[in-house]
C-alpha cells in the first residue's frame, strides 16, 4: 500500500506544478478569429443603407416641421400641425 500512496502523491504533485507553468508562458487558450473581409463589407453596406434610411425618414418627416418655410401658408388662427385643415 505504501507504493500506491507514494505514486498518487507524486503524480498529483506533477499535475499541479505543470498546469500553471503552461498558462504562464502566454499561450492562447483558444484559436484567434480569422478576418472575414466579405462579411465586413456586407455589414458596412448594410449599415450605410440603414443610416441612409434613417436620414431620409428624418428629412421627410421631422425636419420640415422644425423649419417651416413660411407662416403665410396657413390661414390666420389655424394650427400649424400637419393634420390641421388649411
């Protein structure tokens, strides 16, 4: 029984000592990601289209209300809201 006890102690000691030594060397634990230029180009195009859509919606809906051209287009006493009759 003494041989079994000694063998297990030395093997467990070897495992504990070798594990931190491999991490301390600075080896990566997983493989780095590969660059994907086609995916990057597709995502960039999608982002530009999305921004174009947002700017279009802004300039078609919000911008005209903030900067009205003239106040003479509405009759006196009428509301300046777009749903109000003119």
